[in-house]
């Protein structure tokens, strides 16, 4: 009888030890997991580079770009260039240039036939830039995106330096958000048009009776 009691007590003691062991192991797992979850929250936090700001150009187009970049509109006397923009970063070397200019090209693939490029057709990617057919390719350490619209050539040139992934990401954001937007008419132009219309009416109302 004493042996049965001893075995029962031993079994109870063993189960109690197991219960304590499992409770301690669960609490330790929770303590180990909590810092990982905090790190995950930090990773998901939106970085400044992911926030975009919109740029509207007077020549009739717009796009969005990371707000931590510097955008400069170059002043040029050449009447064939409608817009020349340069985006730079205070932390990353390299730049992205956007040029909008007159062109004699009839279709975008003619750009590769006039001696400007030695890029093989197999290395040229077809894309859409707004409603335009565009082409992307790499050449001489630069990454170019070109598109043509009714005699106007759009050229996006990435000069990455040592930050290729950064600038290609910026370029992709701009290409995806690029759209046409007609420039707004100013009130001054409207008032001038109204004034000229009134003058025309007054002038036409005068008659000479013989």
C-alpha cells in the first residue's frame, strides 16, 4: 500500500514540475517575441522617401516625385526646348534630368536610327508614358526613357553615379505618375480677351450714312 502511495505522490510531483516548466517556457517565448514585433513596426513606418509631392509644368504636364528631392527648373534661351528639369538628392549622388523639346521624328523608334544610339533592339523595353508609346534602355552608364507626342520629344535621363537602385526607383515613380494637364488660363488673359471683344463690337457698330 505504501508503494502505491509513493508512486502516486511521485506522479503528482512529476506533473507539477512539467506544468511549471511549460509555464516558464511560454513566458520566455513571449519575452523573446515582443522586441521582434516592435522591430516589425519600425520597418513598416513610412520613410520620408516614400512620400510624394506633385509638380505641374507650365508646358502642360505633371508628375509626382519624392518630396525629399530637390527639383530645379533650368532657364534656357533655346526656343525649341519647352522645359528642362533636374532632380537631385542631398544624400545620394547622381541626378535625373527631364527634357521636353521639339523633334522632327515621325515615330519614337526613329530615335535609334539617326546615329544617336548604338543600343540593340533586344535591349530596348517598350513602355507607356501617359498616352504615349515610350522606350527604356541603358547606354554609356545612363538609363534613358524616351517618348514622342506630335513632334514633341520627352527624354528622362538617369545619371545614377553609385546609387543606381535609388535613382531607378525615383525614375519609376515619375514615369508611373506622369500625365498631361493643359496649363490654366490666367484671369489677365481672360480680361484682355473680353476687352478686345468689346472693342470689336463697338468698332463694328459704327456706320457712315451718306
